[in-house]
C-alpha cells in the first residue's frame, strides 16, 4: 500500500480541477453565444449563419466534430497513460505536457483571421477547437485517473471527489465573470470582440497557473499504485464495457451530459431573452449556483456515506427534471423575473452538488472493484471511457441546441429557447431510468468480499 495522500496534497490535486474548469468553462459558456450572436449582444458575425436540412448549422457541425474528436481521443490517451513508464508517473507526465497548449488554444478559439463573416473563420475555428479539445483530453483523462489512485479507499475517493467538485464550481464561476471583465475593457475603449478576446486571455493565464499546481506539488510515484497496463486500446475498451454495472452507469451519465450541456449553454439566452436581463447577470447567477452547490457538498458527502451514491443520484435526476420543467416557463410566471432567475439557480444547485461529487466517486469504486477482480489496473480507461461518453453527450447537445436556437434568425427566438428546457427534461427522464438499473450493492459488496478473501489467504 502506498503512502496516504496528505490533506495539503489533496488540496493541490483539487486546484488542478480549478484550472481546467476555468478553461473549459470559457468554451462551454461562451462558444455558442459568441458564434451565434443575438442582435442585442452587439457581437459581429464571424462564421456563416446557415443551416443544412433545416437543423445542421455551421457552428453545430463544428462543435459536434470537436466533441467527437475529443471523445475518440479519450480512450487513446487513457490507454497511453495506463501503459506509460514515464519517470514522473503515468499521469503527471501527460498533464505537464498538456497544460500550456491547452491554455493557448482555449484563447485562439475566439480569434478569427478574417474580419466579418467568412468560411475561413469557420475553418480556423474548427482547427483551434479540435486542438483545444485534444489538450483538454490529454490533461483531464490522466487527472481523473489520479483520483482513483491517490484515494486508496472508497471514503478517500469520495472526499477527493468532493474537493474537486468545489474547485470545479469555483473555476466555472470565475469563467462566468468574463462579461464583467470584458465590459470593463469596453468602458476603457476596446471594441466588444477585442474586449472578449483579451478577457479570455487573462482568464486562460490564470487557468494555466492552476493546471500546473498538481504537476509540481504531487509525487505520483510516492502516493500511487502505478502498475502499467499491458492491454492495448481495443482490448482495454472491451474489458471496460464487459463490466455491466459500468455500462449501465455510463449510459445514464451520457444522457445527463446531454441535458446539463443544453441547460448550461442556453442559460445566457434564458437570462437575456426570456428574462430580459443584462449579460452580467449570468456571472451573478453562476456564482450563486456555485455557492449554493458548495453549501450542499458536505450534506451530499455525508448522505452518500449513509444512504449510498445511487440513492442520491436518483433524487438528483428527479430534481433536475423539475428544474427544467420550471425553466420552460421563465418570463411567463406571475412574479419578478429577477426572482425567477434566482429560484432557477437555487433549485439547480442541489442536484448540481450531487452530480458534481458522486459520478467520479462511482467510477473510482468501479475501477477499484475491477482491479481487484481482474488484477489489472486500468483506472485511466475507466475514467477515459466515462469522459468519452460524456463528450459524446455534449456533442449531441450542441447539435440539438444550435438547431433550436436557429429556429428563428440570430438566436433571438422564444420558442426555440424554451424547447431547450423541454429537451433537457426529457433526457433527464432517460437518465433516471438507467440509474435505477445500476446495482451499487454488487460493486461495494463484491469489493468487500474480495478483501475478505485476500485476508483469509
């Protein structure tokens, strides 16, 4: 058994999540807003605003391609990381190489070589977005694999998952302050597009610093059971999906990511169109969402230890369905639109806390169960497959979202925006059905049995 990770190192590990959450939050929150601008936004059009077959938009196809590329690289990077014999460790070495280009290409996604609407800009966006996603995968897949290896018990993994949930929300909350930063730059005389680009450059530099903290603070060889896998990618993928409980869980996670990505990317439209509030309110709401979720992190941690992770995930799906149904009627309810916005955030913060903490802990449990059962440690592939499936979900969500937002020109349509909440609710119903079939007792119970057998031997 390797040395237990000290609390200070646990915090250092979790700060890496702040860095990549900040960078990915920039793309998740503002990519569609920037490239399908409303008239109210004042942002010029950079890529053609056309749709093929009535629903395949340029930005939708680019983001779908980006997510697909991002998804298919997950198992590849996971396999390389699992099989790595690098001196600094299987995970840290990949994270170190990915950090700088990850930050750079996050910024370049929002820089266009041609002023005004141009197909060249669409091609440039495609290239930079693919590279952004590649280096995101190169950092994040080994990073999550570390969670299972640094946490030697289910409780330690749950605690690490709780800490990185806190830093994930903090990173996303900082990303949400971009409108405040770019409006400050506009007041200083910058054009809006330039102000947005400079704001993202500043945030990306901050993100880079946090990406590097676990790289230099954690000695992987000291704290991790790091035994390189001998399986190739295809063999490892087959072995991963042969675990039926993992397959059930990851399908529920897939539809969850479709729903939450639709919601997150439509939130700015809810604020500016349905509720007729300024862009800056998005930052306030996301900070409230993060703080609200933070308040529930400790209760979620304690309740999961008492009642199990599956029980809380079921409740969270039910609450998300209620949140999305409520979102359909934003701006139509008989009370203040400001209060409507705050209530939306409050209701969403509870299930967000659950999903922020528990999925990674569940995957860690499954990976540990599989390692004890098979004798092969493939944490990278389990987390890589989970991120692969989640990114497929995000890819599908972008296609759905962009089609709905262009039901009327320039994303200013009421019906399409409300339909985003309808779609999110439907996908959460599907996620609920799959999580109900997940056998948590088999994973936790089998692990205990294996440990008892080893003790007797």
